[in-house]
């Protein structure tokens, strides 16, 4: 029997699905409700994990991260009670952005797992790729194994929209989104 076939926890998978749904909503070319939300990936240095990828949702990043943490069910009532108990015991005020901080903690764990796995794949590819070969035989075989063992990956998913709606900017004028981004 294979031990722990899933590299991510259920919580991490729920968070990734919630992020994907939010990105689809943000990039929808014909949304029901127009918003100025956007997203961007970037790199950041962390004390615990070194340099990792991060995501933000300007201009309301903290609020959206809190919403995503709630949507993904990252906080259970038992966890909230335990945190409240610890805060009371040590006379610490309740944090304002508890849900957003939990989002960041979970995202950082996911990003670090990704970093470690890509290091492993990159090293194996570097050591075993033949001249002119982009992916070594061990990587190609592993990809075949993954596609067979994880049917959820190979199942058809709705694409994340890649087209952005056209803006009506005058020459020399800055867009509303650009001006909002400066207010962060």
C-alpha cells in the first residue's frame, strides 16, 4: 500500500480550490458584478522558508484573503476556541486579521512544498537529461505515473480566463485600478 499518496492536506487543497475560484471570478470577461479586484503572484523572502512565491489581491488583499480562508474552512470552531483560550491565558488581544494570517500560513506551507518538489524534479532532470532533452526519462516516466494515479489532475476543468476586458482609457490618463493600487 502506498503511504500518504496526497502531498497536500485537505485544508491546503480546499484553499487552492478557493483561490482558483476567486481568480476565475476576478478574470471573468463578463462578470455579473463589476469589481476592481485583481490578483498577482510575486516572490518574497520569509524567515521560515526563504524565498517563495506569494499571491496578493489588490486593492483589498487582507479582506479577500480572510474571505478565502473562510470559504476554504481553514478555521474550525475548535481552533478558534483554542486560540481564544491561549490569548486569554496570556492576556493577548484578539488579532484583527486572524483569517488572513491563517491564509498566509497555509499558503506559505504550500509554496514551500512546491519549492522543494521542483528542486527535486529539477535536480533529477539536471542529472539525467541527455543533451538537447528538455525533460529527462525519469521525469517523463514520473509524469505518466502521476497522470495515471491522480485522475483529478487529468479531468477536464474550466479554464481560468486569460483575456482581460478592454479598458476605455484616454491617452495620458491613469486607470482607476492603477490609482487604487497606489493607495495600498
